[in-house]
C-alpha cells in the first residue's frame, strides 16, 4: 500500500469494500461460533448442563425475582444444612448480573418476555461471538487485521474453548474468556499508547472479570509479569508507567468492591506480585527521572546506594511484618501451585476433582488440532520481531502451557494464546504465499531497471509459472489443513463436548438414539413427592442439581467450602447402618440419594467415587474410617462376593445393590460398570432406611430414612418383625413408604 | 554396618550384666543415652527375647527391615531415615523418659496411660530367627508392642500391632500411628543440615564470583535472544505434550510385553507413557520447524526452479508428518475418524 491513490472496484472505494467484507466475515465468524455450540440444544433440548451451572441458574433465578441488594445479601438456608451458606458474599456475581441485565433489558425495553432459562442456556454461545471479536482486536495489535481475522475464527471454533461454552454450560468461564481477551486487548493498547483512557478501560474490564471468575488472578499476575520482564529488558517507558499505574490503582480499587474479593488484593499473596511491580515501577520511574537530571557517574553511585537501601529496607520490612504476624508469605498455599503433589497429599477433596488432574498430550491435540504445532512457530515469529506486545504473547504462551499441563481445566486459558500465535504464524504464511501481485510487480520493476541483466527481461515477458505453481501448492495444502481443522473441531464438539450430562444418550443397536433421563425423573419425583423442607443427603456432586431441579435442602454441594461437613456425609455413606443412622438423625436427613450405574453401565456412579468419600472421611476420622478396609486382602477394589465385610456393610453399598438380584430373577446379578457379579446369597438388607424411589434405569435411587419405632424397638427388630409378618401374609412384595402427593 | 555392630555389643554387654529377665525402664534409658547421635536401639537374634519378653513397662516400636543389597528393598531405604528422625525427635523431647508431669496425666482422651517409648531397629541379616517368628514374607514392617505384665516367653507375638504403609509423608503417617497406639504425640524435629547450608552457600558464592569474573559473557548469554527463544520453544513443546503429566503421575517410560514386544502408546485420552512425550514433541517440533523454513528461508531462494522444488519438498514433508501425527493420535483410541495417509 505504498501508493496513496485510491483504488476503485466497480466505482466503490476499496477501503469501503474492505470494511464491508470485514463486517461480513465477523458476522460469519460469530455465526459459526454460535451455531457450533448448539449441538446439545438441537439434540436434547434447551437445558442447563452438568453441576455448577445449576447453581448459577438457581442464583440467577433468585436475582431476577429479588432485588439486586437482596441478591448480594442472600443467605441460603437450603444448602449446607444446618449451616447454610452466605451465598451473596461467596459467589462471583458477574455471570448472574449479566444474564439478569439482559433479561431486564429485553423485557423492559424491547417488551420481549424471554424465559430466564433460555437466556442462561444461550449466554455462553452469545459471548463466544464477542470473544472472537475481542481476539481479533488483540491479534490485530500483534500483527495486522489479517492475522486478527484468522485468530477470530480459530477462537470461534477451537474445541478448547467450546468445551466450556456450549449452550447450556452456564458457568463463569462462559463470559470470563471474553473478558480475559478484552482486558488483554485494552492492556496492550494502553501499554502501546501510554493512554490513561485505555488504562481505565483495562481496569473496567478487569473489574468485570473479577466479578465473574476466580481466574482473574491470572490477569493480576500476567500483566505485572509482562511489565517486570519489560523493565528487565530495559524497555521502561513513560507509556508503560502510565498504563500500569492507571490499571493497577483503578483495577485494584474496583476489584475490592466485589464482596467475595474484599480485601484480598492487599492481603493474599496471589496479588502481591502486582503490588510489588507497582512499587518497582515507581522506583524505576524515579530513577529514570534522576538519570535525566544528573550525569552518569553520579547516577551510578545513586543507583548503588539506592539499590542497597531498597533491598535492605524491603527484606527488613518483610521480616518485621512476618514477625508481627500481619502477613504470612510462606504458607502451604504458596507452594501448592509449584509443588503439584502438595494438594494431592494434604487435601483429598482437591485431588478428587477430575478437573484438577494433569493433562496428557492427546487432550492438547484434541482441543486445538492443527494450531498446536503452529503455536511454537507463532512464538518463534514473535521472538523474531519482539516488540513489547510480542513479549506479552510469549510470556502468556509459556506460562499457560505449564498451567495447562498441570491442571486440565486450564486448557481453557491456554486456548486463546494458541489461537493468537497460530493465527500470527498462518497469516505470515499467507502474506508470503497468497499475495501474487508482487510477482507481476517485480517483473515490471525488473523491466524498468535498465542495468539489470537482459536475461530476466526476456523471462519477464513470460508468465511466471513456477513461482505461481509453488505458491499454489502451498495454498492447496494449507487450505486443505484449514478445511480439515473445521472438520476436526466440529467432530470434537459434536462427539465430546455437547452432552448435558444431566440427560444421557445411548445408541440402540439399530442406531437410533435412546435418551436416558433418570436424573430429571428422580429429581422431579423428589420435587413432587416430598415435603418442601425435606433434607436430602447425597454426595456433594449432586448438591447443586438437587437444589436446582428438585428444590430440596441439601447437606453438601459443589461449593466445597466445608471439608468437615463433606466428610460427615462421606462417613455416613461408608459406615454401617447403625453409625450412619446416628449421623442421618443428627442432621435431620429424611431422604438419601445415591447414583448407581451398575445396571446400564454408567461409570460415573457413586460406587466409583466411593474411595474418595472414604478418603475424605478418613481425613477427619482416621480412627473410625480406614481406606484399607475397603480393599480385599489382595488389595483389589471389589464389590462382588470377595468384597470386604466393611464394604458390604457400608450404607452406600447396601443402597446401591439393594434388591439388585431381583432384576436377575433372584440369581447372581452382573454389575456392568465393574464387570463383577453380585452374589444373590446374603443380598444387602436395609433396616434403618427403606427404598422410596428408583428411576427407570436405576441410575438414581432414593431412600427414606425411617423414623424411630413407635413401640420403642430398635429398627433391626422392627424390620425383622415386619418381614416375618410380610412372609406370613404374602400379600405385598414391593413396599413403598406411604407418601402424600404434595399440593 | 560398623556402628550397628558396636551398638549390638553395647546392648549385649549390658544384657550379660543384667541376666535374662526383661529390661527395666531405667536400663533401656541408659542404653538410649549410651547411643551416639542415632537414638534407635538394635534388636538381633541374640537379644530379642530379653527385650521383648515381658513384663514391660514401656512401649516398644520396632522397624523390621533390611538394607542388604541381596534383598534390595527400596521402601526400606526410603523409610529408615524418617524412622530415625522420629526416634531422635522423641528422645530429644524426653532425654530422661517421660517427666513427672507427663506421667501424672492418668488417662487422656485415648484412654492409654502414658509410658515411655523405645525405638528399635532390626536388620534381617542379623536377626533371621526373629523375623522367622513373625513369618514375614515382606519387609519393611513396623511393629508396636504395648506395655504388658505377662511374663511368659514369646507372649509378645500375640501383643503385636502392625503399622500399615501408605503413600505420603512417612514420618507424618508413622507419627499419627504412634499417637493412635500410645496416646503420645511425638514432635518432629528436623535437624538443621549444616552441611547442605554450607554447600549451598559455597555454591552461591562461587557462582557470584564466576559471574563477576565472566561478566561480559554472562551478560551476553542472558541477553541472547537465541537462547531465550530456544528455551521458550522447548518448554512449550515439552509442556504441551504431557511432560508435567509424566512428572506428576510418574508414568513408566514404555511398556514391554511378555513376548518381548515393546509398546510405545497406551490407549486412552487421559493416559500416556514417558516415551509418548518425546515422540509427539519431536513431531510437533519438526512440523513447526518445517513451517518456519517454509515462511522464512524458502522465499529467499531466487532461482524459481529451486524455489519450486524446495516448496514442494517442505510441503510434502509437512503433509507426511502431519499424517503421522494423526495416525499417532488415532492410536490413542476414541474412534478418531480423520487420517491423511494410513501409516499403521
């Protein structure tokens, strides 16, 4: 674009056409991003997925039915019974406020009364379109708008991001990645221009991010690290100073307005890096000022003296504050990120969550396909140019590779930088090989140059076939790869990331789909057949779902803030009936819910999670619960005839396999998950609880806790007596507790 | 070895003077005091009957183990220092046994009256008979013998309690086990390792001196863009191919079948072996390198025929390696449907 003459095509300015094309491309990218996230809605229905989204959905419903202040002061007495949860002060309200605002705007301004559930379901796909645009702007700062457009489409359809933002996955990450990209874009812009305006925008989006996701700490550390590296590289400028000081001061103050964050930014060590770099920047700025005023020899003395002074003061202050007990910089948490075994040994509840497991290599390729090997090439290109913003991409890339390797859920934060780096690399390739204009132009220049060899002038008259052909070759290959990339992304999204996990799907032998809807069946039963204030005991995984779908009080849920309480539930599950009954009565439990997949082969059931319950319970009651007791002599985890006595007597085992053999007409049953046979002899018998409901595929089984006996027998005697009289009468085989239908 | 033999003689000598009856608390106390820096007493075939046959007025904890190279027990070697640390910590807190004050506590919450604890160590090579009594088929074992007033021989076999080995910090686990058994809390004192501090200090100083001496070269290295980019790229290649997974899970490098066939890839998206990281990072690296060559080096070729050939070669190579990557990925199962060329 050296010549300034306005080119025109069909009488329209080329810039106008370019703008038009760009807008069309944006709309297409957003369309692709949104539509590829709709698989689950089309296949199943508009439904909230998994576990955490159910809590967010419930909180959002609370927000739109109550005022904003009531929401912030919300004390939820329907979870963590009998403790309750200060929900308003312990959640990140950004997500709920966003969908609440959309709901209000649509209803009040446009008179479109849309169900809040549909807004919640479709929020993540809608924001993915915005993420694509934010990624465009970020990448544009790194290279040019061509790379930006590529990054936008990569970001739109990369499975690594889709995994957390399909329709129905109404989680904090759904909007957080958008905000992450926007914050980074404004930071790069602010740092480049040294503008207070962009610095303020960075702070504003940072605030939004803080309100939406605990992962904001990533920004809190990445930006200071970027500044720190730039200072080390001797790239301090006034622009950097302006941008960082603006962002830090405003962003920190703003983030402290979120109740859950509160005073963390000046207390917790996660935020200390940002504070430290802020201090360092002031010193560097002062040094820079002094340097400009005095000659270099004096400056050297000044530098040495002040360095010694600052270091000794800093160390002194650190020791003094630690001694006074104001700060605790070397606590266990500090090491947990670096020593990856720390959490595993000391905090079983962290180790039990599959999201906290390390990532094997297939996951990286699965989530990014072609981009994963373009990523190093893109980083290499960044090193070639190494402007200030490229340093940012490099730091982000290396650091996030580490985090994503350690914890599988952090693939989510790695995906954007892979898309950016991949787009930089690929657009460089297109720059070199797609632009055929210079081939002809070169020819023209060569013909004009008189001193050039005459050979080339002769060749010039011919069409440059070979160069054209080589360009074509590269283009064919890479177009093919990109085409394949789209196929890969669609396949991954459709096969792996589009299951609501509330509703399961299986294939019949003839290929038709079979929907397994046990969860909702059971939750609906709870909702309709139990008293409104009934307390339901279940493992914490299902707490949010029971709260959201069945609207019943739970003892523990997915917000795992109280380890002891979870261990109590674990203990009830892994103890024998008498111990368990005591716990159940103490906690007013009326119903116990277990997930059992042995009949249809659903592997995510409670028996498979059982060892974690045992471990967590053992952490609190090491004298009463022993993990070893659940393994056979040979150290195997068995549920068949070889199962240990403790295993067979545990409440969970009994609840899972109660009357299981009746399905096999009294013969040994087969557990399809563990491929073990359940002996019909001494089938589990229940004394203190009775079966209340079992869903059609046996996935959810609900038991009612028996009340104390009317005539003062213990429950074993009572059950035995009842059984005897049943036998004599031979009237009812199936006995269900009499329950009244709730009005 | 020499130390333990000496220890043995010390024990033996004192035994001869005492006779056959079980040792009293004071005698054991003197033995512990007679020890050097390591406060663990030794049990062998010659003295176990005297020590363990009751009545006893104290707790005895014995580690049955072997450091012999014939047996080659990894856990034994791993466990012994932690055991000794625990014993030393106990003696450091109670150089003269339990104090009056501690003894006064009749029964605390555990319901076990407080009695002193003595730590013993038994090496298989010197106490085969002793090991035979317990019919052990695996070591290490930690046994606890509670106080007893029964005088009969070999009564201790019925009184023994065994410690279960678990994953984790041995000293902590053992400590809580001892607390369960004896009702006494052992405070751990990790001794300051002056040797290591000195080594670290000398290392630091020498590095600083070296930096000062080769200031120019050091600065050159630190500011070298080549080194930094190499470091970043290699770490990215390793980290995105499951290096951390290998570290955390301690997976095997590769697996050999009985028929001698080596297995390089294991099924499953959430699983991998050590060699997979190397293979896959190599493929990624080659692909990235070829890509960079394609956009940086190849366009510099002036001659159009050579250019075409170079472009063709690089493109085809990328294609081949990418196909290879897809094939390798399909090996991991999951029914991945896409492939360019089928290698295997």
